[in-house]
C-alpha cells in the first residue's frame, strides 16, 4: 500500500534550512506543500534568518499558524512575528523541540548531499532517528 502525503492530516509540520534562504526550486516546493498538505496544527520553525522566516511568512500568508522556536543567540535570529513564540533555547535543543513536536519535517538544505557540519542536516538526522517523516527539497 502506498501512502499519499496529500491525503494525510498533519498536526504540525517542522521546517529546517539554510540561513542563505530558499532557492527558487525550494520555494516552489514549499509553496506547493504548504498549499496542499492538510496541516491542522501549524508550522514549527527555528526563527533564524533565511529559510525559517521565509517559510514562516509563506505559511502565515496561507493562514497556517506559525510557532517560533528561537535560538538563545541573536546573531542569526529572524525575530519572526509568529502566532506563538516559544522560550529561547540553544540551537540543538530548539532543533530537537521542532523534530519532536512535528509530524513531518521539511528540509531545505544549502547542499545537495548530506554533510556533517550542518545544523540543517543534523536536524534531518535527528528526525530520521525519531522516525519523523521527512521531505528534503534540494537546492
């Protein structure tokens, strides 16, 4: 039996991605997914500049609640005006909160192959370990 993600309900969808922002291919993919998935909870993001805030803006424009999980360091924080803003935490802790609180993780990495020294790819590995379904939109 094959599952169609567009037919499944998702409480929360998490996003992880590069601070450099979405490529056009990734933007198109995110817009398609957020417009067509049945998301009844909201979008969880790490409140970083780049992909996190771009996707949170897309979600908000579609009427999807956004939940920010901000880092405890402001250097790359996007300060998105989300529906709900969680307490600040260290990067890895907040990434794990996104994974644990999501029914699906969408990843928009900078690289086309998995690398070790990347927060995005580390979050994808965490989701894999926790058996959270993942969609990886390559650049």
